[in-house]
C-alpha cells in the first residue's frame, strides 16, 4: 500500500455520496473509482467537481482499479456478495449497516475478513457522534434497571420514498434503522438481551406483501432493563414526536433534545436525524417534603456535527483502523449482535410471538 489508501466507492446514493465526499477531502485516501448501476456516480462526480473513473459493474471495477479498500453503500441484500468478492481481492471494507440481510451472510463476511486479515468497519454512525457518546455516559449514571424509549420516524416522499421502497424489498425499518438504537441500548445496559417482542403493519400497497413500513420493538435485558424502538417510513407517517431519545432510571432521566426548535419539523431531512446538541437531565432526588431538590438542567454542547461531519469521523476511524492496525473484533461482534436482535424482532412481528435470544 502506498502513501494513500486507494478506495473504490460502491453505491453512490445518499450514504455513498457522503462517504465519497469524506474520502475526497481526506489526505489519507485516494478515490480510484465510483460504482453504481444508475446515474448517481455521474451526479456525484459533478458534485465533487472531479473526474473519477466510473463503473456499473463492481467486479470489473475491482479488477481494473485494484483498490486497497472498498466502501459499500448498496442495499443490504447485496452486501454479502460484494463484501466476499472484495475480501477475496485483498480489500479492506467500510460497510454500511447492517452487515448483511441475514446472520449467515454476516458471519461469512466477518469470518472472511478475519481469515484475510482485513479491516471491516461497519457504518454505525452514532458511535462517532459526540453528543450520543455523552448521552450513553449520562444514561449509565441513572442506576439500574433503566427504561429506554427511542424512535426515528420518516415522513418520506419523492426520491426518499423510492429509496425506502427499495429498502423494503429486503428489510423492515425496525431492522435497517433499529440496529443503530439496539446497539446504543446494549452500550447503555452492558447487559445480556433476553427476549424481544414486536408489532408491525403494512400501510402501503406499494411495498412487498410480506413486509411492513411501520414497526415497534420491545426488548428485555438480564439486568431488568427494558427498551422500545419505533420506526416508520412513507408518505403517511406522522411527524408528531418523530424523534424521541429518552432513558429513565431510578436516579432520573436523560433525553437528547435540540437547542433549536426548527429540527422538530421535516422528518425526511437527514440533518434532523443528527442535529442533537443538547441533553436534558432530570434528577429524581427529593427533599424531606418530597419536592425535587434540583431543577432540570440542559447541557448545550458547542459541537453539533452535521451528517457530513459524522461521515468524515467514520472514515477517519476507518483510516486509523488500517494504518494503526486497530483490533476490530469487538466492533464486528457488536454489529453482528445488534443485527441478531433486530432480525429476532422482525421474526416476532411476522410470527406474532415473543422471541427468546440465545
């Protein structure tokens, strides 16, 4: 490998374009090609004011460019095939979440990465968000057990609804988005998940008959903690309380809020999913008259990263994982675990039963 890591970007839609922008602006990466089946690669080239080589076939692109690394931001049902081929061709991988559409494929990718001694970083963007790190830190001060309440609903239309319909061909919202928040819940509790229940409903004739575009999951942990997560996609989804991030424990509660009320409008805006610069912290301590000892406090942080900033942070981590040989075993296993839980929730919806985890 030379001075720069030569990276091939496979998938040039929303996330692929953001990751490509991060590579374009990073001194340690060199983009050697852009791959997409449609025109998104050309649109991306124009937006970057560049003339990167473009391809419609990822196998041809890997053969021609011989990259050191690939960034895979395609639909989840393609992750296994592309990742295994890239690893066979000696590439490190940055892979958008989830690892794959199922656990068998996910385990194959992890095993192959370990066999070939290649880095596999999965795109868990919240792990790189400074406010989410503080949220998890404060949540751990609330005592045990905790109740975790989270959602992210998207009232989508136009191109975004088209993207959601394509995603719904392979995964439900509580799997695709839920892996992020299940991962957060596991970080907060640091406890073994025991069982999941879930409900879901198909609210559009435009999606597959065996899937649903609104769902809610519930999870129980060994330490007594519980959590729920709700996700819905589509033009019919309500924007009332589309963003709830709340943890309650014996010592009080902590919530992610914003110091700017404008983020409460437009759930289809990616920036509104990451614009969280404020924590609201409540203490449950009472005095002898059973009145609260201290008022609620809001901590406003100077840092309020954009979606692009977070993608930049992810790619800096990918760069360091390669150059500094970071051990990613726990990273990969955590990504696998959150997908395992999310898929169990999907099973709970489709079989109308509680699913107990191994």
